[in-house]
């Protein structure tokens, strides 16, 4: 078990669906680790899912069915370093499907309201190119994008 774990508060009955969705989208070393349920002595419905501990590529998260009291905001996001533009495009499409929302500069909100940054390979290098003019052009190009296109950034 990792010492520090990201804890995600979902509206009632979304924690399990969200964990399953993220596992299917991210793939690789991703799985449900544990599910805990509310008891008769707790504020939730007896037997309903309270938390889902899950892993995405080995990193642990906890999804909690806490109710509508604390919605997600862009102040916290999950960042995914992609191995290829194709992976970035696939993740973008799957995470914005069914009610997700595109934002700008590689950010999006999924259908649960969780913010993600989808980072194609080479983004850091394009933005920190030793040629300051080239780096500035890449930054300007990125600021005009929603889904990041690494080839367009390199060619800026």
C-alpha cells in the first residue's frame, strides 16, 4: 500500500462506476484493489458501496461515494504522460465521451467532473526548447489548442 493516496469524492453511487471506467480507459497495471460497503451503523445505505480502492498503472486511488456536497474543480487534476500521440488521442476521446468536456491546453473534465491533463510525448521538450523563439511559438500554439497535437507544437 502506498503511503499517500489520492482520495476522490463522488456523488452517491458513482465511485464504483468511475473506478471501473478509469481502469478500462487507462489499462495496463490497473485494477480494483478493494471495495468497502456502508453498514447499518453508517450514514450510507446498508450494503451499498462506500469506497473503491483502485490502481491506475500501479498508483493507488480511493473513490468515495460521499454525495453531492463537494464537487470536483480544476484545482486538482490527474495528469497522464502518454507514450504516443495515438495514446493521447485515445485517452482524450474516451475521457471526454458521454458527457465529458474539453478544456484548453490538454485539460479536460470527464463525465464525473474529474479534471485530467493528457500529455503527449515531447511536450516538455517543445516548451523548453533551447531556442527561446521556438519555445515561445510552441507555447503560443499550445495555448490555442484543446487536445494537444505534439507534431503541431514541434512545427510551431
